[in-house]
């Protein structure tokens, strides 16, 4: 029976795109590179080192320095440029009342995720939170998903990943876990389907119905 719901953070629980894209642009500007904020939405969610290498062709050393520059703005300013998606907090409460165990598997540094959850009074909704290492923001989704499952004592057959991008789907597949792709996050059109998400929830009501139906069996 499905027992463990493992949530992504950026784009699934919190709308963090403003702070992330503005801080990415800050890091790029230090290198004489300018970019439209809309083009930087792809940085919201995945490991930043990998994304700098993929999008701008940085080598690992330059990408790791770019992440440090990103944090110069993100830590004091960008972290506050976010909000919980409407209705998410209430849904999490409903899922706990239905008997689910909730966890978070995020590429965001764990202390930052915990800080935002604490600020919104949401920390106690989760039994385990695992994020990337603060030093490099380069843990893969599979890394953090395996870690949170280990902390919870969760088997793959009893677990479900809920996320908004292909990285969540790919990480879940590597761990043998099913994945629900949500439609209000940062994926491009068709991305979740192409990645092979087993379930799609276009909005919060659809996600609620899906997860509560699983609980009812």
C-alpha cells in the first residue's frame, strides 16, 4: 500500500522562480553575460552546477564559482522572493490526516528548504527533509530521493515522488519509484510526458483526488 509521499520543493511546494532567476542573472552578469529572466527558468529546480555547465558550457570549476556568486544574491535577497503555491499547505495537512507519511527530496540546499518551511509554519508537516549539500548544490535527484527513503525506512514499492520537472521523473525512475508530474511548476510543455511520468496532475485539485484515491485503495 502506498504510504510515503516524497515531494520536490522548487516548483512543487514553493514558487521560487523569481529569486532563483534574478540570482542566476546576477552570477552571469559578473561574467559579462546578460540573459532575460524568462530564459533562466530552467535553473529553478535542478542542480545548479550541472545546469551552468549544460546551458553556458562552463567547466566544473567555473560552474561551482558561478553557484557561489549566485548565493551572494540568493542568500540575503533571493530566498525571500518566493511564496508557497496557493492551497499546498492545506493539501499537505489533508494528506497527513489521511495517514500518509510525507518527505521532501530537493536539489535545494537542505538548510534553505528548512528555513523556508519553518517561516511558513510547514516544517512539522514533514517526517524527513533531504536536500543537496550546501557546498555545491550538486546532489542529483536520485541521491536525495534515496537518502530521504533511507531516513524514512521507505520501500520503493510503498513510495511516490511528486515533482514538476523531468529531473524528478528521472530520479524517481532510477530509484524504482513512481512519479506524479504536477502542472503548475517549471516544466516546459510536454516535458513530463516525454520523461515518462506515470501520473499527471494539472492542478492541485487533481493531485488531491489522485492521492486520496490511492489511499482509499
